[in-house]
């Protein structure tokens, strides 16, 4: 059974940076696109960033484009999300997710139902 474990969240001042990690166990992530989502209090979970199996393509929500960077290293079964110039509105629980399709594909899904494995989340709080 695949398990995803996020870490790296915390409290940071606006303008600061954080780096989130997602370590996957139970099955290699090699064939899968991976994604980061977030959920703020009272809001639905939303797509933040995605990366294809070989990191050949990345995709970001407009709200984080230019500030966040997603990366991965398959041999370590790990995905990262580097977050710079953080804003108060970035405050949320951040989740790592694995695409349900093991296809070595070039697509990056933004819908939640395209992902079948999720971590427990890590809290990011940005103080204004």
C-alpha cells in the first residue's frame, strides 16, 4: 500500500520561504505524475502545482506561479514544493498526491479525483 508523508510546514512571516517535502513509500513514484494541493479553512481543496513523471513538465495555479517550484527525485521517491514570497493567503494545509494513472504520461491533472493517494497534510501558516 502506498503511503505519502508531507513535512516542512510551519509558521513564517509574509515574504518568507518554506520548503515542503513529500516522501512516498510502498511503491515507486516513477511512472506517476505528482501534485500538491492545499486547503484553507472554510475552502475546498485546490490544486497548487503538478509535475510529470520525469519532471519534464510542471504546471502551477496562477496564484502561485513565479513563487512556488515543484520538483522531484524518483530515486528518492520524493517530491518537493519550494515556496517563496509567501503571502497570508497561502495559509493552508498542504497535501501531496499521486496521480491514479501509472502511464509515464505528459499530462498534469488539476482535479482532485485524478489523484488516488494522499498524504495527511502539513500546515503552512503565513503571518501578515
